[in-house]
C-alpha cells in the first residue's frame, strides 16, 4: 500500500518471519486481493462508515480494515467473527492504543451492511 513492489516486499517479509509455503501462499493471496480491490474496498468502507473518513484514518488501521473486509466479503472463506477478531489482534500488535477499539467499531458498522457489501464487491 506504500507503492513498494508487492512481490519483493512479500518475499522479504516471508523470509524474515520464516513463513511456510501455506502461510506464504495465503499472505500472497491476501496482499494481491487487497491490492487489486483497494479502491472498491475504500469506497465501501467510506460509504458504510462515513463517520470515519478514510483519509483521516491511520495507514495501518486503514490497511487492517481493507484486509478484514477483503477476507470477509470477497474471499468469504474466513468466518465473520474470525475476520473481526484477527483484525482486532492485528490492531493490538501494529496499531496505537485506540486502534483495536476503532477497528472493532468500524467493522461492527460494516457487518450491519454485510449482505450489501458482499453484493457490491461481487460485481
């Protein structure tokens, strides 16, 4: 999301964190899926959570929201509660003290519109 070459960055992080093949493949699927759908994800987040303007959201929080929404609404193999919990855990690890509550609040409001989000993202 910082315009670094996706394949290079992903490979470097995989080596640093000693990811096995399955973990690397899933990380790559997430990264590519979010990257390919970033504009659509951003529009839907902005539309369904207007009280949180995306341009004012911390970059890490914005990317966590994109990942969670992609997993829940596009990938659809991640159960809703698992996707939200993973996003909150990422926010605890990489965000600020207020990030977990913020991520949970935004995803909670998006969940209220989950069927509409899935439909919009499947088009």
